C-alpha cells in the first residue's frame, strides 16, 4: 500500500494503471469506521486498483481552523491489506490559492431546494471537494454509500453535468444490530444516549409505513417525525421527504421517495435515510 500526500506524487506513480485495469475511488474524511471498511471491501471486489482518499473538507463551517493535515496513522492501520493506495493531501495542496479565492461548484437552485439557503453552502462545499478529488484521482468507478443520499444524488448529477466518464456504484447503509446507521462518534455515546439512537431509524420506518399505506400529507408527516425525535432527546436538524431521483418535493409523477433525516444526539450527528416505493 502506498500513501501519497501531493497531487504530483500521485499522478507520477500511476503510469502503471493505464490500460484496461479499472481504478475505484472511495472518498472519506478519515476517522474510518466499519461502514467505510465495508465499502473498501466492495471496491476490491469490483475494481483492479482501489484508492482511498482521506481529507477533511476545509470549506465546511465545522472544519474552519482545523489542522491542515489531520493524523491518519489509525486509518492507515485499518486500511492495511485492503487499499492499494491512500491519497491524503493537506488542505493547501487542494486549494493552492487559499480558501477565500478558489474555483468552486455552484448549485444555487438544487442546493436551496435540498437544504434551504442556510445550508446551501454545505451542499456546494461538498460538491467542490468531490469534483477536485475526481479530477485528481481520475477513477473509473466511484463507490458512494447511500448514507449521505443527498450528496450522492448531487455527485451523480455533477458527473453527468461535466460529462465525466465515471460509473457511480451505490452501496447500502451499514447498520448496527438495532438499525442505527454506522458513523463516526457512535462508539462515544453515553449509554443513555445510545439507547435513544435507534429513534431516528424507527421514525423513518414509521414514515415509510404511513406513506405505503396511503398517507400523502408530507409536511404533516415531517412535522410528526420531528416531534418524535425531540421526544427522544434528539435535536433535529432536518426531516424531509423527497423524490428519490430528483430530490425535489414529491409530485404525482413520483414513483419512489427518499425520507432523509439528520439529528444531533450528544456530540454525534446521526444521519440516516430510507427509500419507499409508491
């Protein structure tokens, strides 16, 4: 396994990938958990060469002021014998002109529709980072977990918009024994908090059941879900029901919906989603 910290080093070392061999990318922010490991194993089954990128996104509000090169020693140990190479650049490597003068992806209509103006910059920040990684790594296949479904659809749209020859492989959410979507920080929850963590997934299942039985007042369903989560000591960020293909509000033409939610429990942000066919 090789580890690269600069774009030049990565590009100069991969002459051997030219030809018919397929290269796959799994993009991560580090602090790998079992969900990441499952994705990496999927990469190994479907590609000849697999690359794992480890880089926090300095464009996200919570990353402002974070270290330029977070420690990756623990992640490297977890990836031993799994990844062919790791791409772990410092922030200044990806943003040579700084974080206030960079060329980014703009998704004004879609970003506002998904998250509202207050969160549109998050959608665009994640899209910008992903596009940078795709242009640098130049994968044939991008493995993307369905846990961050919103950004998955944005990435698929961006790949089509820029005519990138990349196949996106969606991978299911990996869950704990009680249905909780695996994520960073789950192991750090206090016992009482951990008992409440399944409420997010249970609430999404309740909404899916209601929709499958004919409920169509989506605003009321979302409001009911927020109340249920607050009852479990969860600070709700959002609960939204969307057309699974367009991420727009459902219409009479919608055939499949995606119910997405994010809520804070202690210091952990639980993100989850499920699909429901109409």
